[in-house]
C-alpha cells in the first residue's frame, strides 16, 4: 500500500498538493505541509516540477482564501462567529486579539499562514474590514508563496533524508500507511478533545441578559466589561451602554481601580462565551469575587431588545491595507 501511495504522489503530485492545501485552507484539519515537503523532495529528484508544486499550493491558497474573503465582505462578523463554532481550535475567536491590525493592518496576510488559528480567520476579517480585492490578492498571494515556498524548499533541501524515510515507509508496507492514518485520526481527536475540555473547564455561573438588565435598572450598578478584541470591535461597533473596553491581555489593568467586591459582568461575541469566560477566570484568579460571563454575549443582549450604543469611530481598511478612521 505504501508503494502505491508514493507512486500516486509521484504521478499526481501537483493535484494532491493542490487538493490538500485547498481543503486545509478551507478549514479542514488535514495538514498540507507534509505533502508539500514530500513534493519538494520529489522535485529535487526530478520527479515533479519545483515551480509547479509551489504554483499549485499558491493557487489553492488563493482560491480558498478568496472564498473566505468574499464571505467576510458579504456577511461580516457573522462569518467570524461561524468560524468559532466549527473550528477544532477552541481559542480561534480569542486569537483575533493577536491580529494587531493597528500594527500589521492588511499586511497580516503576509504572516497569517505561519500562525496557528490565524490562517482561516484573516481572509474574512480583512474582507469585512473593506480591504480592496486587488490588495488582498497581492498580500495573500505573497504570504501564500512564502509559506508554500518554505515547506517545498525544506523538502527540496533535505530530499536525501526524506528519500530514506519514504523508502522505509515503502518497505514497511501497509502497516506504515495504516500508522499514518491512525496518527491523523489521533490529531483530529486530540483537537476535538482540547476544545471539549476547554468548554467544560470554562463552565461557570452565567448571568442572563434579563438578569443583567434588572440589575442595571434596579440600581445595583454592575461593572460591564467588553472583552472583544479590537479587530472584533472594528467589525461590530455595537456595545452595551456604559461598558468598559478591555481585552484578554489587559483586562486586569483596565479594572485596577474597581473594588474586588464589585459585581462584574463580562461579555464577548464568541460562541459559548469563550473569551468572556477566560477573562472571568483570570479576574477571579487575581481576587475578584463576583464575576460572571453574560450568557449569549452581545448578540443575546441585542436580540432581547435592550439598548445598545455604537462606538464613535467608523474604521475601515484602505486599499493599501492601512486603517482609516473617521470620527
């Protein structure tokens, strides 16, 4: 069986590289880097065209990323919530805080494929922020070429060592092939279990939107904290009136003047309130005693018909990938 798989890679290498990269960039947890490394080794031996392998990978990236980009332009923040729901990485929505668009802006696409959890999130995010299609294709194409070129280049440079590995796999026959399938299944299962464990660990007493509204109306004066990332606020300018703005990295500093016995209500826009629950755990760890995530987050508050405010700035991404803000 391993002989047949290696023969297929040699014969249909470009197609396999294209399909593997396409589905991985679409969000399916099927790693494409090993395939590109093997294809690079085959290119070093003259069995595949080196430029063809890189081109196939870059083309697959652009097709998949353009689909996410247009989804972001069309559906905005809704796409980000969908990515959080379907991702095997439970912190995918939390990782939006790592985008640092104030610093990287549209150029985040140049490094997105090297950062776990960012590769699928970045295209719809910059699409929702209004990055022009031409600029997106240029930046995403360059980032994809860097990523694919590195993987294929590693296979090309270390082709001798990879040939030894492939020969060993071929000699091992069906057992080696079955082992690879088992390892892939274990990887997917581990990611699923990681997500499951985090959501179970973050289960804590939530406050409903009705309870929060009653607390506000009743004069209990809870401190409401918005812990969405800056990128998320650029996509969705709604906030609960009077909410403090913070993020996971600075929420403790943002509340340093708030007494530890005050009631704190934390909200985000992630499914399962992942960011809010993470912030709540952090605040309890530093001494705050009455902290609860808002069940359903900002969307539940708005859907219940309670008042929302809007952030005062209209922020978009210009054609060169820089942020443009107007008061």
